[in-house]
């Protein structure tokens, strides 16, 4: 199996995540796939739910290792990057 992450892995739909968490994943994957930095601001610009829902969804995705938060260079905003599906885990992992 190839560990290179395509912009969106359809395995996301088999993870039992909420619609909101899946939506955040799709936003991040789309940004990443288009060569844009998936910063919190870029994600928020495309998000149409509550800020709390976004925060909870990001946390759920990070808990399962579906995405990772990386520091931005020289004080820039952190970015959220999609991990390959082979790295994904359960909430209990």
C-alpha cells in the first residue's frame, strides 16, 4: 500500500465521524489538494457552522490522527495537514 496521501481519501467515510468532522476533513483535504495552506483562517473562511463545532471537529480529527497540526514558520498560523489513512487510528489509540 502506498503511504502517500491523496488530497482526499474516501476511507474518511468509513470512520464513523460526525458530519461536521467529515466536513472539516474535506475542507482541509481540498485546500491541501489545491496547493493552499490549510490554516485555521483558511478553514474558517470555508466553514459555515459554529466556531465551537469547528474546534470540536478539529480535535476529533487530531485525536484519531487523521490530521496533524503543524506550527507555521516564524510565528505564522499553524497549518493542519491530512495524514495517510494508514496512520489513522481510533479515539482510544
